[in-house]
C-alpha cells in the first residue's frame, strides 16, 4: 500500500461508520498498544465486535486484520520512545514467560526474514563485496555491534576494509571522503534509524559507490540509496532491539562471500592457525594440555 495507516485513517475518518470511527480514533491515540492487540481484544477495548474490527481493516484496503496490524507495527517501531517500549513489552509478557516468549519471537522473525528477503539482492550484495576495492561499513548505536561483526570477518578476507566510527558529522565525512565508484558502503540501521548512517549512505551513493543497506523494510530511509537492499525482521524486546534475524542474515552474507573467495580464505586461516599456535592465543582445555 502506498499510504501509511495513519494517512489512510485521516483520509477516511469523516466517512467511517460510528464503530469504525471508534477503532480509528483508538489507533490514532494508542497506536503503541493497538499494534499488539488481537482483533478480538481491540474490539473489546473500544466496544465493538471482532467482526467490526476485521471489516475496518478491509475498509482501509488491507487484506484482513493481520495485514493492518503488520502495517501498524512497521509504522510505530520508529515512533516509540524507550519508555514506551518498556511499557508495551511489560503489557505483552510477564517475568514467568519472558524466556520462551522472546526466543519464540526471534525464531518467528528469522522465518519471516527468509520469506521476505530478495535473493537477487543478496547475490548482488555478494558480487559487490567480492569485486570492489575498499569496503566501508557503517552502523551506530545497537547496529554498531553488527557493523563490528561484519568488519571483523571481512577484514580476515580482504585487505581494504574500513569500519566507520564517528562521534561528529565532521569526523564521519573525514573518514569516508575518499570513497568512489570502485568501493562499497555497507550500512546497517533499524528503528529508530540513525541519521549518521543515512548521511553516510547518501554521501557514498552520490560519490558513485555501491551501497548495501541492511535494514528492516522497504519503507526504511536506507532503502532509498541501496543498490542491494537486504531486509531482516527486527523488533523490540522491551528497550532492547532484537537483532537475531539481522545477524543471521549477516552470517549468510559472510559465508557466501567466503565461498566466493575460498582460496584466499583458506590461505588466510592457515596462516592464522600457525600464528595462534605459535603465540599461544587461545586457552586450552584440560584434555588438550595432557
């Protein structure tokens, strides 16, 4: 759908029935709660039947209530503050079932990621990485962990890999000022999206470099500059960002790149294994020391 849910509601509100107006007004005022309600619970909350809620979704052009709910969740993820996240999660789960709930949600996100990702974009991203001169990697806040992970493994394969870390806009551009059409920029960001990462991708795009965006949806601002758009489901677990699916996607990307460079990877790790052994890098377990 071209318009987001809030725009659709504002447009249709004057012509909605009384029951549908109750639903619409509740969503506009309490989107953080409505996004995680079943049709039955939403109907009970506003005083209408479950079937009325389902018809409301159809009235707005959605293919059923689950589609409306997904649209609302996608929209609200970038709007919730950390305090609102904590409040929503506390209403959705209790301390007794946190472990099972969070792990099952992460499993579901991986399944959804596998269904929604473009394999063409995935293979295009691999081609870009293996054929470029320099790889730039950008990710801030919680996404910095994924950016660092990508940097660690790509640095073992390629000689020119740069993890872009900056505290100011000036420092950011000083680090990427030499990027050009022979290079690749990998940007990672999930709601709430990083302005610094977005600026880096825009600069790289304008400089003619290839851009790989790792984000959560086609409506993400990172998608605008992507030559390869890698989508992974990310959501919140309290104030914590769930990055299980994005990390799984990155694992697949790294494995695919290593397969394309199997000779170089093998040579690199043969050398590393000798270094690790000669300089006693890793601790040995008791069985190894005997």
